[in-house]
C-alpha cells in the first residue's frame, strides 16, 4: 500500500474556507483505480495547518492520478485568494507495510 501526505499551512486567514472546500469536494478521486481513501486533518494546536492523507493500492496509481486532468479539476474548489506558507508546505510519500 502507498500513502501520500501533503502538509500545508494557510497564511491569510482562509482556513475555514479550506475546510469547507474539503467538505464540499467534488469526490473525483473516489472512483480512480487504486484509490482507497482520503482524510484531512488539522493538528489540535494549529487550525491553520492541514494534513491531507490519501491511501492507494500502489504508488503508480497515485502517480497516474497526480498527472491527470481530473486531479487538476479537483482543485477548482480551492478558495480564491488562498495563500500558503511556503515554509510549511510539503508532500511526503510512504510505503505502508503494516497496519
């Protein structure tokens, strides 16, 4: 199994709008081959930081999604004017070998 973790922090006060965007997301990824599930979380001590976790059957399924038109279309709900803190933005890839 493969896990992609994206971490980002909102720099301009639109964190509630980001939460709403995730709640109202178009679910385009849900039917993508290899996709298992997605979760979004905030650290308890920092509501402006977000962690997006997506589980996949394998890394190639994720890579195919990440390069797709549907991936780009799924980001159309991002709040207008959103600014992120570049020092707190990262994407990590994990091989999941026990669960």
